[in-house]
């Protein structure tokens, strides 16, 4: 019987992989990253003002932002711009439709 023990080895490897998945352990390096949480922030715009002005703000105050209505907003992941998008309304909640994914080189991130 050629390959008989090889088949058993593969079956054992499959069982080991299954048991690792059942235990919640990642089976690859990439899978180890899938549960890492990332803070997503959507930036509508920014504004600079003296702290004295900030302290005077109250209910109903309007803060003018540096972005026009037709400009895309920024999507940040852990304080890094990763995409641009448009605000949408889903039922009674806000959402973002991504219009552009921002790719940065690894040299820029250091």
C-alpha cells in the first residue's frame, strides 16, 4: 500500500488544525490579527479657535469647519487616514460610504 501512512499523517494534521480552531487559537499569523481592535474615527472637518472661545460655546452654537459640503470626509484607523468617503443616512443612523482607500508606503508610516 503506497502512501498509506502519508494519508494517516495528513488526517492527523487536519485533526490538529481542527482542534486548534476549536480552542480559539489562530492557525496562521494573519488569523492572529483578525481579532485585533482598531479605533475608527470619521472626521467631518476641523476648526481652530482660542480656548476662550471654546469655553463660551453653548447649546446651539455653530462651529464652522474647514471643509465644504461637497468634499469627502476622512476615515481614520488608529489616528491614520486610511480612506475618504461620503456621509449617508441608514434609517435613523449615520454611515459612511468609502469612495477612496488611501494606501501609504511603509516608509511613510515610520
